[in-house]
């Protein structure tokens, strides 16, 4: 009743009494009380709470059972509230004055009084203890006159039994491990011996491999030089086709212009002769008409020659420089087709073009023209048997969704088997070995498509169903 505002009272943890006698069965109880004040600060009464401590003791018993049943709860006088032997509990309530930790183990009790917690051993056993304040006061340096203790004791007899058990386990383990260790040592020695033999064999094999690698490196270098020479020969062959196309295409307009010029020269000589004999009006009109026709033929031939020269010049420049520029794919296909005019006139095959009006690319026209030439030439050479009227279709599509263009070169020829289809892009693979085939045309085509244009080149074929090459490349 003398406590101030905000303070509380906590009783000793003991057994509940009714009418002066300890209630049966035991009811461990902890009582707390606090004064109650009104808004004016006047004391109005006391609030008392009784806590039945059996739940606390049961929880501690469960924890104790998990650790060998040696955990006890002791108050500040050394009386057990939870004991290993239940008959030792609540001695201060039942008149058992000697049923205390302090009286049975006085030396151990004194050591626990001077420290808040610790672990030690003495003649009575192995001890572990910890003080705690039920008031939960912040100052931990206060004396232990009202604190409880959690105490665990392992008797000396049990410690000795454990030591004997551990000793036997160690001896048994040693007896087992020593033979095992001997076996392991012998195995390790044998393994080391075998490892040395393997190392010596590997050294011999390594020397042989080094010699093989040297020979292989020399062979690869020789193959690289041969491959470079063959690639250069393939490019020169393409250039020869370009020159042949130029000569053939220019031959027609040059011949027409030459014939027209010769006709005009004869007409001019006839007109001069008529002037000496007396020029007639009909002869003059006939000369003017033939002159107009001849000049028209010459002008048309010269225009055609200029167009062809410009186209071949651009095509040759693109092949030589491999520079990126903006160009019309449709015009590039037309320029490439000029190269095949002589070959198509001599053969029974034809090339069908399916092109849009215009399709602008920001790419490399030289490699792209080389790819188109190689694919069409490959179809004309390999796809058709002799005497067969073949057809090659060149189709250009604009994929607006993916900002790409698709170029298809397909034929209605013999097609290819799966074995041949899997090797057509390999260097030096050809089905015309000994008949002029180098096996580099499609290999160069694939390299140009992937490495320079960043394109995807696919092929689809089956025996008797023709072949389709599909080149998909970005517009830029």
C-alpha cells in the first residue's frame, strides 16, 4: 500500500494456502500487486493478480527432460522450486529446512552466489548455473538476494561413466582406424606407383603428340595456302564471267551502231555523187529519211552501251571494294542477270524473276551480287541433267514486320540427297570432282552471307523435287 504510482510488488514463489494449510494438490503461486490511482492522483485501491506457476514449472520440466533431467529452479535462499527429486521441492513451505542446495552442497552454493552465471566442476559433479531477476530490473549489478537460479548438475558418477564410455569408444575407434589407415597407406603407395608409370607413359605419348601436332600444323598451313589460292581462282573465274558478259552484251549494240554508220556512209557517198550529176528532190528526201533512221539506231545503240557500261562498272566496283552503301536490290538483281545472258542463250534453261518495283538496302552490294551469281550459277550447273529444260526462279520479298528482305533462288531440277545436303557448305566438297568443280562456290557463298551480310542462309531439297536456297538478311 505504500508503493508509488507505476511501482509493483512481486511475492515469493510459494505454495498456495487455504485457511492456514498448504492446499492439496500443490498449487505453486506467484502474486503481484500494484496501487491504483484516479485522475487526480488519489489512491483508490490495489490491483492483485495471482499467477499459477504450474505452467512455468511444467515448461521447465520439459526443457529439463531434453537435457537429461538435471535442470532445477532454486530461489535466493537455496530452496528448490523445481528439483530432480520432487520430494526436495518447496522445503521452506513443508518444514524441510535441510532440503536446500545451500545445505547439501555448501561449497558449490557459495561459488554460485558470487557470479551471475558460469560452469565449473568440483567433487560433487559438473555444474552449470545462471541467475535471473524475476523483477526484470535494468541494473544487473544488484545483489542476488531476490534472484532465482537455474541450476544443472551432472553427478560425478555419471561423469566417470561417460569418461569410461568415451575412452572405450576412442580405443575401439583406434583399433578400427589403425588397420584402415594401414590399408589406405598401402593403397596410396600403390596408386603413387601406378601414377608414376602412367606419367612416364604420358610423357612418351606427349612427345609423340607434339610431333603429330607439328606435322598437322604444317599440313593445315599448306591447306590454308591451297584454300586461299583456290578462293582467289574462284574470284578470278567470277571476274572472267563478268568480262565475258560485258563483251557479249556490248557486241550487239556495237554491231548495230557499226552497221548503221556504214549505211549512213554509203548514203552520204551516194548523195555526193548525185550532187555532181544533179540532185533530185526524191533522192534528197530518201537520204534524209535514211539518215534519220540510221542516227536513231546509232543513238539507241550508244544509249544501250552506256547503260551496260555503267551497270558493269558498278558491278565490278562493288566486287572489288566490298564497301557498304545504299542501293536498290532490284537493280542489283538486273545487273547480275546481265552476266548470265550468254549462258542462257546457249542453254535450254531460263531464269524467272519475281521482284517488287523497288527495295532499298543499306548493305554490301558486292558480296550480295557474288552470292546471287553463285546461287544461280550453281543451279544452272548442278540442278539439271543434259537435255533438260530447267527453270530457275529468283524471288525477292520484303518482310516489313522484321525489317528484313528474303531472297529465294529455287529450281525444278534433280534435287539433293540428305548426305549431299549436309555437306554442300563444306570447303572443297563437290559432286563434279574432275569436271571443273572446286567445291568452294557454296562455301564462299555461306561465308559472305554470314560473316559480311549478317544474313541467314538456308537450303531445302529432296531427290527429284528441286532445291531452294533462302537468304534472309536485314534491310540495314
